[in-house]
């Protein structure tokens, strides 16, 4: 059985944006927040095959809107995800620049 990305994932200490979280919902929407900079974003996401994700950011505190293609891998309570550096940029080829997130406990 394939593990589901749904739920809240928090970037771990030691990463560039420690504390940044994404909450992926069953209905294909997400919300995200990075409290140290007051950033809140939301939109939709799609999982495209094995390990491909596309985030369509529709709201963002700093106006960073558009499509952010990415790659991801999950192992238990760990998510590695690399998104394009800006809207409309190419999908990362691998996870070498991935950020690491842990699943938040309910």
C-alpha cells in the first residue's frame, strides 16, 4: 500500500525554514505557514505518479503565486520534498535539494 501524503508535515530543525509546515488535505487542497516571517499560503496539489507533486499556490502572504512542480519521497514519518525555486520553473530532477519534514502528531 502506498503511503498517503495527507496530513501536517513540519520542517525539522537544521533545515533552512525549520518550523515551516504544510497540511495536505484529502480533497487536494493544502495550507502552509512559516510563522517566523508571518507567511501563510494555500492552494491545491496533485500527486502525479510515483514521487511527483505539483503545488498550485493560490494565496501567499508575499504574492508568490503559481505552479511549483516538485519531487518527494516518504519513509514512515519523514517526508523529503524538493519544489521548484519559483513558480513556473522546472521540476527538480531528484531529491538532492530536498527539505526534510516530519509528520506532526495529532
